């Protein structure tokens, strides 16, 4: 009897482990997707409007690709699904450490972002402020802690912003450092700095102009529909309107590839788990063939035997799946609090270096059903094998 109990425990644990691992893998994949959207959508917006030719330009930062009369263009963007419209003036610049003339100054080439001081984009920067404030009163410059360290400057000090204006003449301003940030993305920390949109216009001699207009809508999935409506207001000969799927196309491809790889891994694990579970169930049932033969000899019918064995396997599968789902969800819930450090490599793609797995109801239901089906199908095969034996063969089984 103890031997049969041990076999049942093996089946139970095998189903539990299979469902728990599937739940953890699903949680990590869901967390990766959420990290991607949470990291990049707040920065890119759901729709972007740029001057015609920008997307395919050899140098999209060329100042000839600016949108004139930006405020007038923004006033024409009327759709009930739009919740926020904002202009952003990006430009290449050299940040130079202010030093005495006889001292070698440190410098870094970065991309400036001229934004509204109360911008609703770049939330990882605003929320990642470690010192100071984000462009108070539209004044100053905000840089990352990394840039500040490389330039050897501090909060309250200043930095020279050197760029070229629309006439290709060099121009610079010395701006006070009003804030330092750590966004969690090397791509942002090592590549961007922030000034007010007005300051950017002054640096580039681009009064009333902007690089792009970003739009947030109520439902990101409707971005293509809203784009088609806006195209009627903004002639394609002058403007390009791209959805967030088009802007983030290459990164979405990477994410889809990760999902495909994850799906293959999960299928492979299901196959391995199914073979282990099926073997355990088959061994458990074959060890009791003589007992089943005795039951057959005293009147138990084949279909009753088949139903009895199937019920046992189904219950083991059900309870094992429920326990595995509980263990998996506890694990996902814990990791959702502490996160998983995947290193700095993902930061170059815009992902945070720490992924927070997320619970997914659909994955949970799938894993529960998968665990139950594996146990039931394995038991059905074993039950069919036993039920086909005659009473004499069952009683004489070794």
C-alpha cells in the first residue's frame, strides 16, 4: 500500500512542478512585455507627427525637418480619442564642462530634448530625479547622474550646450543644472539631456518650430484609426504620422521573437513533463494489475475499472495542477515585488534592467488545463492497457 502511495505522490509532485514552472515562465514573459510597454510607450507616445521625409532621411536630426507653426498644427488635432498633445524639439548637441580657458574641458555628444516643463512623456526621467527639480519655470538643464559624473559637474553648477542653428552657425548657452536623474535605462541616461522647448527654440533659432508632435490616446490599440482621421487634417505631402507600432517596429519584432522562443520552451517542457507523468502513472497502475484482476473476478466490469482508474488519475492531475498553480502564482507574486535583475544588456533596448513578472489569468487557466489534460490522457492510456487484459492474465501478472 505504501508503494502505491509513493507512486501517487510522484505523480502529484510531477504535475505540481510542471504547472508551477509553466506559470513562472508565463509570468516572466508577461512581465517582460509589460516592462517593454511601460518603459517605451511613455516616451514615444501612441502617435508621432513629423515633417515629411524625416523617417527615411539620412540625417533625421537635420534642422530642415522641423515642423513650422507647431502650435497651429496642434490646434488642428481634434479627435475625441485624443487625451494629450505635446511638441518635442530634439537636436544634437555637445555638452561642455565650463572651465578656465587654459584648462582642457570635458565634453560629451548627446541628444537634447526640448520639452514642456510639465511634460507627460519621459516619465522614467521625471520619476527618476535623484536631485533637484525638472526644469523649474522652464529654466536650466536636466542631465543624468552618469553624464554629470563624466563631465565632473554637480547640481547647481552649469554646463555649456553647444549646437548649430538653422543657418549652420554655431551657437551655445551656459545653462544651470536644475536636476539630475537616473532613469534605469542606459539608452536614456547616456544619450539624452532635457531643456525647455523654449530654450531649444532659442538654441536652434527655430521660433515656433518643433521636431515632432506626440499624441496620447485613450486606447493605444486604436492608434491606426486615429492616424487615418488625422491624415485628413494634415496633408501627407507635409507631414508623416506614425503609430507607436511603426515607431517601435524593430523592438516589437524582438519582443515577438522572445514570445516565440518562450512558446517553444513551454511546449518542450510540457512534452518532457508529460513523458515523466505518463511513465509514473503507467508504473503506478501496472503495479496494481493483480488487484484489478481480483476486482474483475468478483464482478467489476471493464468500463467500471476504466472509470475508476481514470478518476484516480484525474483527481491527482486536478489537485497537482491546483497546487502547482498556487506555488507558481506565489512565486510570480514574490518576484513581482523584488524583480529579476537581467543585467544592463536590456537597457540598450529601452527595457529596464529589472523585470517584474506579472500574473496572467489566461496563462493560469491554460496551465491548469494543461496539467489536468496531461494527467487524464496519461491515465486513459494506462487504464485502456489494464482494462484490455483478461481476468486470468490480470491475476497471473507478475
